[in-house]
């Protein structure tokens, strides 16, 4: 009986233990499955579908290849938000970092009166010491702020040419901002004048790096003119402006309208500038031009707030009084009017004394005419020598008495007016100064007018007829790169550069051709030129390629020896490629042995925003 009761108890205890074990196993399995499902769901929700989740008991194992270390860490954190972090086992790999795209190298450079600042990312193998020395040379004693970071990634092929171009531009632009990357160089700068702007644009347009998009944006402030001057005349030749300055487009419109009503046609050549004495400048000038028209001819000079109106000889006194009276009452209060009605000379047969300055296209200057004394004669000669060079000046003056007062000032003003011309003549008389000639400056006529008004007074009579010649302009007259290469092609079409047979030595009888090509290239700075060498088809192809390369390099060295700037030139040998004649004849082989010069034209690449512009875009939006 006792054994039966004990056995029953044991059976019941064993059954209970079995139920507990089964229940525990079921609970563990449930927990494992729920943990895996929960972790997998949260990973998918957060974009980590690349990761797989498996269970190992109560532990959750994460497997897969993470795109980066940061993404791997975020996946672990996401799993830890579902199960205890101690249960998360990291069995993930990170994709090889070499497959990650390298960052874009870029520099922002700012230069102003305070110094030079640089910020950006550059390659790790950059010679920082050489770069710092170059920036210091450009800064010329000013402060340099270097905030550049480095990254050890492959360097794009166009990075160094783009950086070199940016630094060359920086050395020429004391107030500039330059953004440079391997794909683009963006230059923004302020220049001192329109002339400097044109010259810098010409320089920067040349020697651009290949396969790099270059954008140049230069601005020039309006010039300051003092005195602020406009001069308008009507004579037997018609209506004309000798000088014209305006402060706004509204003033220009008013002045042009009044001039056209007075019979003027063409471009007045007005310069929009600073220094206007009053906001009513346009109104005052327009009224003054209308007064000249109402007089039937004459000259009006507006210099700051002083107006000098000179009628033609023979103008009726009543007409003169009426027009002057109307002008005086119509002018704004700030302006003062002086008027003059010239009288006919009492002795028309008596000729006035003259002083003449002439300048030939070759630069020879002659001074002829009357001077009051030896001191004036010496002064005029020295002044002309200072302006034109002593060796270019010939003096043929004579000393006479009874010359008008102020004659010395008129003579010196005439010499200074001549310095604005490339060639021409200036005739100085007691009542007038006549200037005729050609110039390479578009503002020469206005400059001469302001000069004579400043030296001789507002009522001074002078006649200026200056022709602008583009070829004489030091900027506009420069040949284009295409014109330079065309000139070289003309030279080499008649006389070839020849070499010793089977060698790269230039023959002595063709050194004159190289000299002529060097002279052309010196007038065409900052070109990107390829010097291409070719041979005939005789001999082995490898030897011909090497010989053509040596000959192209020999021409490059010859130009360098003649002080041609060849830093942007490339010498390349093409061997027997691209024949221009039949290699089966002696004449054809001779034609194929040649040197060609051609421009290296950068390939156009699409504009890509810099890292700084991308960062600024959201803020601007």
C-alpha cells in the first residue's frame, strides 16, 4: 500500500516536470521567434533591408554587408531598441571603402586689401610648402589665412591645371573671389577701370586649362571725372560732341534728345561716370545744347557748374541777347552762365601767330612756330622730350616778340594734347587750338577736350577731329589666337622649317623662319599651342614617331631660346600619320616632313555647382 502511494507520487512529479520542460521550451521558442520578427521589422522600417536576422537561443545575430561603418552602427542600435543590447550579436561586414566615391577637391580663395584667405579640401599629396610659398608671393606681405583640409584620395587629372590657372588669375586680381575644382574655375573680381577690365579679360581668356569649365566675371566701377565736362558745337561741318559725360541713363537720354533736335547724328560717346556736380546735370546740358541750336551755331562748354556759351561770329545781337536771356532763366540755380559774342577782326589780312606740333605714324615729333623767349623754347623742347622721347623730337621754333599773353600755356597744352594721339597735328593760335589725328583710345577726344578746358578755360575755342583706329588700340588691336596661328601658317606655307637628314637639328638656312614665328608669338602672349611633328613613311614606324617627337621638341627649344613664353606649349610627334601628300614620290615625302602649329582648344564641360554653392542653395531658397 505504501509502495503504491509512493509510486503514484513519483509519477505525478515526473509528469509535472515534463510539462514544465515542454512549457519552458515552448516559451523560449516563442521568445526567439518574436525577437527575430521584431528586429527584422524594425530593420526593414529603417531601410536596413540588406541585413539578415537569425536567432541563437535568446541571442539575436545580425548578418550582412553594411554600406558603411555608420550604417552598421545604426543597424545595431535599431536592433537594440527591440531586444536587450546584450542579446544582439554583430556578425556584419562593411563594404570595402575603396568603392566609396571620393570627395570633390575644391578651394574657395578670397583676396582683398586685408590679405588672402583659402578654405576647402585638397589632395593629401599636395606640396603644401610650395603652395604656401606661392600664395605668400601673391599676397606680397599681406596676411594669409589657410583653412585648407586634406584627403587621401586619387587626384583628378584636371585638378592641378585648374589650380595653376586659378593662382595665375589670383596674382593679377587684387580684389577677387575664385572658386576652383577639378571641373570648373569661377573668377569674380573688381578692376580699377574699363581699360584694365578689357586687358585682364583678354589675358584670362587665353591659356585656359584643358577640359575645365572657366567662367570669368569682371566688373569695373564707373570712372571719376573732374571736372565733369560736356562740350557741344555746331559749325559749318555740322553738330558734334567734343566731350560728353553723364551720371545716369536718364541724363543721357535727355542730352541725346536735345542733340538730335539740334541736328546731331551718331553716337555721342558719352561716358557714364562719377563726379557730377548736381542731379540736374542732364537738364542743364540739354538746355545749353538747345541754346546753341537757337543761336544757329557756336559752342557751349559745361564744366561742373560753370557754363560757357560762345556764339559764332556774325550772330545777330538781338538773337544772342534773346537766347542767352532764355538760358539764364531756364537753368537750375546752381549753374553760372558766361556768354560771348566774338567780334570780327579789325585787320582780316593779318595772320595770327602759330605753333604747330606734328607726329608721324613712326613716332617722329616736330615742333615748329613762334615762342616768346629762349626759356619757353627750352621748356617746350624738354616737355616734348619727356612725352615722346628725346630722340624722336625735332625742334624748329623761333623766338619773336609781341606774342599774346598765355601763349606759353597754350603751347604746353598743345604738346600734352598731342600725347593723346598716335599720329596727327596740333595747331595753336591765339584764338583757337586745332587737333587732328588718329588714336588707339576710344576716349581720346573727350580726354583732349577736358585737358584744353582745364588748361585754357571754359570759353576757349578749339576744334578736335580725332579718329579711333582699332589697330592702334593696345587691347583691341591684339590679334586673336586664331589670327596668330593663321599668320604662322602663312609663314610656314612659303618657307618650311627643315632639319638635317635623319636628325632633329634645325638647318641654318631656316633659322630666319623660326625668328619670324617667334616675333609673331611674342605679339600673341598666353596661347595654348601644339607644335606637331610629322615625317614621311620611310623607315620603321617607331623610329619615325620618335624622330617627329624630337623635331617638334627642337622647335619648342628654339622658340624658348628666342624668349618666347612657351610654358603653355606642347610638342608632340605624330610620325608618319596624317600624310598630306603621296609618300611614293620624292615631292610627296618632302611635303609630309613638316612642322604644324595649331591651337589647343579646351573641351566644353557642363557647369557643375561647387560644394560651397550647394551648401548655400538651401539658405538662398
